[in-house]
């Protein structure tokens, strides 16, 4: 099944828990490999659910409910990747008092595989970011921050490759420009590089040289803007070799994934799951053995309804 064909099977995501479009029955046989991608973004230290005060987010979110949902999915699916698109820190007193330690330890307990960093993850400074990330064993990726001259050089990888059921999945990250968003004293000598150029370079390496079956970008650029600012949508249009962009920064609740044509007229799946752990993004992919591409269905799960 060619990559162009798998997009035709992409179903609408849903903002309601457990609403799903199932794969055709013919896909459930030994010739196909299933991969489930779970993802979050902009958790902003939301450890507890929002209070039951009748507000818009009343009772939603919270780590306990998210952990229970992830545990349930792990019991149902064999091959899972759990990813995060940045802004783990900042937003509740948990960060003010503990600097991010609670957030990272809980992500470790939930079994996150890879995360990228957002602008608010610099709010305690680079030394704090490095200190807190040591509480987790999951990988941190970013391809467009040059951190060679500061302590992040020991923490951040340009990309990682994860293997699941014989599949090679390349994962890299992109971050938004920090100037004007973060005081320079907090990001120090971190240099922002053109995300389009770095994405093309990294994705080409993963797809062409590392022979990855799937290339995922964890983006903290933002979903879409009215002006010329680089976003997930403009990233997809100006790159090639990226299969999926899982975004953050703009706190966008997508009810269905975007499908955007890249430079080779191949469609890229873009998804984002709001903020504060209110939703858990989920993409289910099926790969036909010994053939490129995959079929996919996507649903965003509301936590704590």
C-alpha cells in the first residue's frame, strides 16, 4: 500500500471519548503490523483536573485520568509510542514550588518515549531544565536549536529512532523562536535555526539514509497563523519526507487531523490535542509487511468527561 493511498483511509478525529472509525476488517491479519501513537502537548503543569466549578474545562484533564486511559490502551494494543510536543512546565503552583520535578516524574511513570521542548520549558532556566529532565529516561529531541555552547548539549538529541514490531520510526523536534517569548538570560546561548531547513535536512536523513518506515515531527511551532510566521501547516507545505506532525504551542483543539500536501504532493497528517492534558491524541496506523506506507485512523480522546 503506497503512502499516497494510506491517507484515503484517514478518519476524522473526535473530541468525544471512545468515538472511533475502525479499520476495515481485512487489515486484521498477520500480514499487517499495528502501531498506536499517543500524544500530548502544552500540559503546563496541570497535575490535577480543573476544578468542578461549572467552567468550560470543569473536571477535565488531570494526570490520574490520563494515566488510567494510557494504561487501558496499553492493555489493548501491543505497539505503542507515547509522545509530547512541549510546554510541559508552567501554569500551576506545582511548577512554582517544584520546578518541573513532579511533571517529569509523572511522565516517566506513564512511560513517555520521546518529547520536545517548548518555550515555557525554559522558564526556570537551562540549568533547571537539565536538572528536571534527569528525573525521566525518555528522549528529548530538537533539530533547530543550536545548544552546543550550553548545558542542553548533554540533554537534547537532534532525532531518535524507535523500533516497534520491526518498524523503524524516526522522531525529531522543532521549536519556536525564543526571542521575545523567553528572556535571553533563561535560554542563554541557545541559537534558533530555520525550522524549514532543519526539518528538510533531518527528515531526509531519517527517510533516505536511516531507511525509516515513518518520520514524525514533534513541533512546538504552532498550528497555523494568519501571517507568514512558520507553523505546522506551512512546515508541511515547505518540506518533504515527513509523514506526521504532532504539534503544540497554539493550544489548538483539532476535531480532525489536517491533511496538507508537501513539496512532493504527498499528504502530511497534522494533529494537536489542545492543552492542559484535556485531550489525549491518538493515531492508529497499520503497515502492510514489506510494503511502504500505512493506513491510519485518528481520534482525540477527551480526558475526565
